[in-house]
C-alpha cells in the first residue's frame, strides 16, 4: 500500500517547482481590472448603459410553431379605425347625465385635419364677414329616405337638420355659450340670434343653446362626447374668417344658403366622418351588424328603451352621439342597405 505521506511530499515539491518556473519567466497571474463608477469600455460606451441596453433587448425566438403559424387569423372588427377614449379638458364645465357636476366623461376624438388654419384679416373685418352675406343657394330638399339634398353638393347628404339637432340637445346645449377666442382676442356671444326664430321656438335658449355647462342629460344619447370649441381652435380646425365656432355653425349657415371658400373643406371633413364610407359611420354600422339589429326607430325621436337595449348589445352611445354631432343618425334605409351589402 502506497505511503500517503510520500504522495503529499511529491505534490508540494511539484508546486514549488512550478512557482520557481513562473518567477524565472516573470509571468504574473491575470486578474480582471477593477471598474470604477462611470467607467467606459474600449468603444467609449459607458458600461452601465451597455449592460442596461443588453438587458432590455428582447430576442425573438428562432423557432416557431407550424401549427400556430398555419392557424387562421382572428377577425378584427375595428381594423379601419382606432377608437380611443380620452380625458376631455374644456373651459366650460360638464353636467353628468345624473344631473350633477362631476368628473369629465370619456369621449371620442373625432376631428380630421391636415394643416392648421389661421386668420388672415383683421378682427373687425372678420366680425363683419360673419353676418355680411346673402343666401346664394336655396335651402335643401329632404328626400323620401329623410336625407337632405343640397343643390350642387351631391356628396353632402346629412339626415339631420340644424334645427333638429338643436332640439335634441346637440353639444350638451353649450354650443352657443359665450366663447373667448384666443386667436382673435375677443369674446363671442349672442351670435345664436342670427338663427331663424323657428329653430328655437319653444326651446329654453339658456339650456339648449347658451348653457355654460355641457349637459349630457339633454344630449340625444345622454353621453358627454366630443371636444370643446377651445380645443378645436387650439388644434387649428377653426376658419375664423368664416365660422368662429366651427363645424356646426358652418352647417347652420350652409343650410340657410350661404356659400363660401370653406365649403369644400367642411364637406370633406363630413365625408371622412359620416359620409358613405366615413370612419365613424362605418364603426357604428358594424356595431349594429355585430349586435344583429335589423330594425331601428327612424322618426327622429329618442327612445330610452331602444337606446338601453342597443347599449346592452354593444352599440356605443358615444359613437352614436359622435355621428349625431355631424348630422347623421342611423335610419332604417341605412340599416337595410348595410344588411344587404355588408358595407
């Protein structure tokens, strides 16, 4: 049996021999250098940043499942538009559908624009231009399907008149409230009086036209929806030389026969929102289709029971109110055509 002490003696002798050889060759053991805070590597990149970048990098798997890849894609019913609910700041307060003042509701952003507009005339000239016009075209004719037809403007076909919209509480009754235009530096008020008296006969002007608070209770679909006129102005969507309050004021004047340089732009905006292929109209019709609704009340009046039933089936009152703001509501001919053509 080997002597263990002899093995240990030989091991120690071998270690001593190796150490002597290293000393003779002047070979020093390698050790990783200490890195101080903020040190950089050879490329000049901070080490901490490089490590964080590597940590945050996600590498896609190199292998995929053939079964998953061959599976059919799930249908996407809103592939044509991204609807997002956003908080809506506004200078005028809002009154909730329960009648009390509270937090602002969620709304759908609905404006479609390209380049901001800016006034090119002085304020006095702009003020004069708001009322210094004569009707250049007859008022529209309503066809058998309830659509308004404007002479020379076949593509513009709303099915709600400005009077009907006002009587159904459009914009929460606050559209013609006193308005401060930051771009013009003036307060605009009293311009509701240029509307025909018949449009607001029997209405409370204070509640349906000049309400300082947005009242969702009087809205047709009883929801807070849209953006304030101040936001439209800040975004550059107002043509001050024509209509300081924006789209609906333009529609009122266009309905009464005024024609101006801003007509093409406003009709284009209407088409993009609620025209035959407009984004919000398509979204709303798809909701009716998914809900399986084939009959709709089309007498122009609000039916709380029908609205509640529609909401349960997935028809958004916010999208309905958005379309209503643009002079369109779903009528039976629209629904029939949707079920026949699917578009």
